[in-house]
C-alpha cells in the first residue's frame, strides 16, 4: 500500500537533523533460490525481455527507495550511493545464501576472508524522476515509472559487476586509476573506548533499575502491610501495642527459616509457640545450632534442577500472592474507610460481609494455585482420608485442630480443605511474626488469618474480635478454622521441652510421636464459636515414607519437599468429630460455671478440658504408632484423593491473572501520578514555604540536607553566595 508506506516513511524520516546513513535493500528480500524463481516468474508474467533479468541477482522494487528519496531529498540529501557486495570463496553456480549461513559463519568459522564492495555515487538531481524539470512537470506515478526504469538498468550493471567478480575475483573496472582500499576488520582504540563506555553505562543502569525494582516491591509490601494492619479485626491501638512487645525480625529472615528449616521462627516470643525449644545442652559452643535457622545446612551442593524448581516455585508463589494483594486492595481500602467513618455497626458488618464474599473468590484462586503446585512439583501425590471426613460441611462454620509435624502441614491441610470444598474459607491461627512475610504475610492478613502474640492477655481480645465478626457474618460466609494446639513443631528440641513439662507437672504417658497440646487457645476459640458451631473436628496427619525412628520435620523440610522431589506420595488424614455440647466446659451442666468475670474458665473446668485434650492426643499417638507399623492410621474405609486441578481451579487461576493483567496498569498510573504530584508539592510548596519564611534558597536546603546525612560528596566544590 503506497499510501501506508509513504506515511511510515514520512513519520520516520521527516524533520531529520544532523548526519544520516540510511540503508535500503531495493530487492526487498534475500537472494535465495526461491526468490530467484519468483523474480523470474514475475519477469515472464510482465513480458520483460529475457536479457533484462539479472543472472546473479533478483529484480529490485523501486517503490520503497523512491518514497525515501522523495521525502529526504527536499531536506538536503544530495547523493545516492549504490554498494555492490560480493563474497570471496563463492563460485558463479553457487548461491551466497546457501554457502554463508549465520551458524556456519559465526560458529563453524566458515566465513569469507575478503568481502568486496564497489561503491558508485549518483547525484540525486541527475536521477530520472528527481530532476527539477521532472518534479515540476510530471505526476508522482510518471516519476516513479522513470525511476523504476533507471533502477532496473542500474541493477543490470550491478549484475555485470558480479559476473566480472566471479571471473576475475575483483569488482570495478580493473584499472589502476580506480581507487582501492583494503580495510582490515580490527577494532580501533576509539571502538574499545565506546565498548567500555557502553558496558559501564549498562552496568550502572542495571544497578539503578534493580534498585528501583527492589524499592518498588519494598514500597508495595510496606503499603500493603500498613493498609492490612487497619483491615485486621483487632483494633489498631492494640495492634501497635502488640507490635511493641514482639521482636522485629525481617520478613526475609522468617521466609528463610520456613524454607530451610530451624527449631524456631525468627521473632517468636521465647517459650511460646514457634520459639526456640529448650535444649538440654547448655554448652555455649552449641548455641548456634538451636537458634536462627537451626542446624540444617543450606550450603550443601544443589543439583541444577533445584535452582530451576526454585525459580519456577518462587515465581508462581510471588506472582499469585501479588495478584491477590493488588486485587484485594480496593476492597480492603473500602472496608478501612467504612470502619474509620461514623457508620453504624450494622453498616460495618454488612460491608464486611461483602468484603468476605469478594475475598473468598481470591482465596479460592490462591488455593487453585496450591493444587497446581501439587500437580507440578508433587506429581503423583494423593490424600488418603478416613474417619468422619464426610461430616465436614462446606456451607457451615467448621473448627478443625490437628497435630503439627512439619512446616508444609498448613499446605496439606489447605489441600484437605480443598477436597471438602472449604478452600475459600480456610483460616489458620498463627504467630504474629508470620505476618511480616513479603506479600504472603499481606495475603494472609487479607484472608483474615488470626495472628497471635503468644500472650493470653493480648491474644484473648484478638481471638474474640476476629471470631465475633465471623459469627456475626452468619451463614453467608462459612468458615474452616485450623488450630495447632501443640503451638509449635514436633522437633527433637520441642519434644525435650514437652517431656520436661510433663515430668514437672506429673503428667504420665507422654506421647511418642507428638508433643503435649496446649488447651488454652482451643478452649478460648470454642467459647467464641460455641453459639454458632455445634461440632469440632480432630485431624490426625501422617506422611508416607517416614519411618517410626525418623523425625518428620527433618525428613520433609520445605526445600526437600517442593524443590528436590523428596515429598510424601501419600498424606494420610484421619478425621474424628466431637460434639461441642459434650465437651468439658461446654456441657449444659457447665453453663453456670463455664467462665469467670475475665472470660477465662475456672481451674476445675480448665483442668477437665486439659485432660480431655490430652486423651485425644493419646489416641492420636496410638494412630501414628499404628501408621508407622501398618501404613494406615485406622482400618476405616479410605477415600483416595488425587491432587489434580479441577476445571473450577483452572477457571479461578486464569481469572485471577486476567484480573491482575487488567489492574496492574491502573496501579502503575496511580503510582506514577502519586510520585509526580508528590514531587511537585514538595518542590513548589515546601521549598517555596522555606524560601518565604526563612529567606533561604533551594541550594541552601539541599546542602543542609546533605550535611545532615553526612553525604558531603559534591558539597566541597559548591560555594553558597548570600
């Protein structure tokens, strides 16, 4: 299309300033055998004389070169140079395209030793179609026709030069008067300088871009963390008070601990869930193995597949978490605004119902990603389910408690919830430091996971605030609340601590494959949910491939499970249902004495509930012993659940990233205009105010700022004149 091509040339070549070296290939394509056949067929179809077609070339196309000259010539272009190129080492019956393929030239060293170039200069004003008289008197079509005839004639002359080259090995007239120059392809000193400057600039730009990316992700994480702190059901003042009493390890420290293992989670309160266990060895030289990330060596040599899996796994997790956070942020902001407004409790509760209804879809999409991880990284894994699993109703509120052996427990329990179609209502009671995980922490806050400080005085209010809101949501928003009564992982250090506690309090028959449960958290949770929940479920979890004398925590570390392919092929769940109305402290006979004025059960009721929970754990330990002997927790009927994504999972997963694709440019524009407007306010308002109030200049303020931070680079050579 001539008009379209002219518009493109016009857009690229109009208004040029400075030197120009514009290269065009009038043939329009490579000179290979198929192109030669097409060119000869075109010549025959156009009734061109047989001797008018080149032997070694294909016919040129005049339109592109004509349009380029027609646009650039009025801008001062004076000359057109025709370059004929020939490659040494080719016979007349060969096609250069077949001989000098790029892979042969650059990788097999089969390249031409000499490249011949013959240059001819043509003043544009002497070219047919571009003389002053032609431009003034002829139409563009007539000028193009004249130019086409001239170009074809020039191409025949070029073809004669190629014939001469194949016969004599030289281009040109072969006379001594014609100037020749042999140019060795060796970099000049200026070339090395340019290369050094290029890579230096690339290095500094990459560092700058990497800093921008790191800063952007850090800023997004901090903003999300700040906003979701308000979204949490605990009042903001109590949140800050709780934060003041906890350690402040970075989210990356927590993530590193979760991935590579350790007896403790950074930031957890000593002596509480997630904290470092008491060690029987008090040698100071051994302290390094019982804190931080634990005794697991992460310096072992990894196979290449480990790093491939790590990149894919991290990309899948982080991108999904980012998509969830960004898509959930508008709903979170709306909830914050309503809570901070003077709206009534009924309005706030209604908005929260809408919030949960929306977030449930995001949580379902995140759970779909978890199933996809199982299909990709844990191929062939199945859930083996026994007991009262069919009593778990996805349309109701369910309280579930389980033993805690390995970090991926939460992952497999979420898959169990997926099996019961409860994955959109999944919540866990966790230690507060996990909220600082980059992106994942903000996502868990969005899903309204319950984060505790391991201090009953503070945690009682947190649990009550979260669960009272869940109860007020009514049947519109179901619940699958998971609690680990043990409060920490079943590691050798924690087993020693649990046995020491049992010995101190004269508790007999300590479990062999579990640690003693802590009943307070479960009891308080039951108190808050008893009005809306009639039953609770005990889950016993066991992993195939683990022997009785092995510690599941050591065998199934997250990096081994997800990245090294050392995962359990069978994950066994035994479900037992308990009616809450029959539990100590919740029976009809206990109604008048269930709790005192502080909302805590009297000692007698609490001790009875403790004894009941320990009996549940004794039964659990018996099941685990039976599992290690027979590879089955019980003899009940089994339900085998393959971990394969369903159609619904694919729909939600694709919809999540489709929404992410749509909303990401919106956040980009908001961020851009926030920076622009903020900078303008800082420059025009703040600096202008300083100048007006104190009579100082912007340079004075900048120098003072630099001196304050002891960054004196660039200040020594600046003199401030007043």
